[in-house]
C-alpha cells in the first residue's frame, strides 16, 4: 500500500469545530493492516482517546459486546475472522440500551459497497486512504451522536421517574403503586405466601395544615414518606395513596408479625417531632392492616377495602394506633 494517510503539512487545525471538553473516551479500532492500526492508535491517543486495538473481526465482535465495550467503533471492512459489515450486522442484532456508533473503514469505493456497509448497520464510512482531519471530523460526529443518545436516555429516565413518582414525597405515585401492588399480589399468590397491606393515615392533618400552613403540611408529608421508606425493608413497597394517606405493602413477613411491623411504622412517625422550616410538629398516624392470609381472594382492591375498615376502627378508637383486619367469615 502506498500512502495510508494524507496528513496536512502546515495546515492550521480545523476551524471552529468544537474539540471535546470532556475526556475523549474509549474507541475500539479493529484493523488488520499493521500500518493503519499503528497510525490510528497514534492519532487517536494523541487526541486523548483511549484506544482498544484488535486485528480481526471475531475479536472485534467479542470486545464490542463485552459489558464495558467502547461506544465508538472503528472497523475495517476486510479483516480475518469476520469482515467489518458482518461485525456490524451481528452487533445490531443484539439489543443494547446504549447505542454504539460504527465508523467503517474501507478501500471499496463503489456506491453498491457503501450501501452494503450502511445497510449492515454502520453509521458512517470512510474510504482509504483518507485525510486525517476528515477522519477526526467523522469521529467527532460519532461522539456527538453518542452524547445525544445519552441525553435522550437521561430525559427518558427522568420522564419515567416523573410518571411513576409522587412529586411532593418522591415515593411511588398512586398509578405506579397499584401496578406494583397487583404484580406483588400475583407473585405471592403464585408462591402461596402472604402479603400484608398497611393503610396509613396522618392524624389531624387538616388541622395541622390550618394551624401551620400548607408549606408546613407539605414538609410533614415529605418527612412521613421518608420515615416510612427508611423503616421498611428494601423490597417493600411504599406509595402515596392520596392526600395524607400512604400504603406500605410487605410480603412474607417472617421475623416480625404484621402487627409488630405496623407498630414499628407508627413509632417511626410519632417517636420524634417533625421539623418544618419554622416549627416543630408532633405527628402521628393511624394504621389499618390487612393480610392476604385467610382471604380466599387476594385482590388488591379487596385488601385495601379491608385495611380501610381497620383504619376506620383505629381512628374511631382514638388515633395513633394500629388495628388489624380480621378475615371475613
Ligand atoms: Mg483490512
């Protein structure tokens, strides 16, 4: 092969194309020609990239599908093992959450070849020999695409969080809560075990709102949610049912009986006053508990209805207490 790269002799660096302010990141280079391989490594390293080098298609595929694989791949077309387009095809057939940008290097020039490479799943191609400035311009395009995809994923994740969480307290909102409860009810039924549902209502919340204002009321709701979340096991469900009502669901309580568990939740709220921005408020909750044991049907709506009746009893008997529901005869 003659000149592999046309490096500019005395040209200024490309104007106004933003260099990455972030670390350049990791690039996988798959190239069987030692001259190209070394040159690409040198150029990329000089620009701050971490370069992972391989010299055949099979190794490229293995490295590109490893858990911490680089997001930017530069693949030669003609390689032992697997040709670049086949590596692309196989990579694209594996679903991955994080997109990998593929730049194909090829000595092939015909439109049919280029179409074949792109159809195989490459994002871009560059024909050899190439100008090194053009090469880096295309690498930067790849990086922009990767960052764009990362931002999209982050935005999607934020939307997912907003759609499933209560904005005031940060715990599951009513919609997500019911979905989780239904799934949990099905799971415990399958496993023939039990699910305990705790319906928790803040005592005298309206009065606190009137006395201390709605901002203090919001702070109290937020703190109650935090204390409930901190008091349960990692895999228990804590959600806002509505207004000042919360639901906790706990499956397979073994070391604690449901009543003890509920008492622990009650004490987590009442044992220490809640500080708002300008006052300190003693808060208590009443809790109605329903456990799927003994109920023929373990529908969530039924459990909530039974827990609600128990909660009503707790309120009637003076608040700041736990009442257990008893299976219907
Ligand atoms: Mg080759």
